[in-house]
């Protein structure tokens, strides 16, 4: 139903969000975090169906827990420097293009013939890592 008067709409910053953690997962502070197919936070890995979320702001160990037993703070909306793949490196030619998740600290130039999920947009290529937004 459309508004007929002013509304005090709740707001959330969205830069730092708490995300329930997948079962049997350990997420290290500073690691690349994805959402699995069920929407739970997990460490980045080579797999399809994952959604890049950002960088873990804290360590969370849910290795013995069920999905959602723990939550991790994930920082979003920033560019983070990830390790470049040694076998499928991101180069300057990928600037502005999508790169792909290899693990919880590494990105690659390609989707690995359909085996990797998208990480985000390459916004910088340094000798010691790849900036991903």
C-alpha cells in the first residue's frame, strides 16, 4: 500500500554486516567470504553457486556448529587486495572485469572452465595482489 504520510524508515549502513555462518566452517579474520547456496557465510573456495560478500572482520569458528550457530562480521562496499593466482593470474588486461574466487585469499582471471564463482570487479593490479571491489 503506498504511503499517505511520512515514514521513519529504518536504515542500516551496509558496510559491516553480520552474516550467519555455514555449518562446519571456520572463517579467518581478513579472509575472502562468500555466501553459499543456502545464504550462509563460508570461506572462499573453488566452487560454483557462491556469492562474493567481502572480507571477514573477525575470526569465527563454527567447525562444530550447525548452520547459523555463529555469525561473522563481513565488511562490504570496499576494494580489498587479494592474492593473485599463480596458475591463472589476473593481469592489467582484466582491469574493470570480473575475477573469480579460488580460495579464501586468492582470485583468478577466469572461471576455471565453469568451476569458480565470481569474486567482483578488478579495480587495481599490483605486483603483490589484486584489488577487487
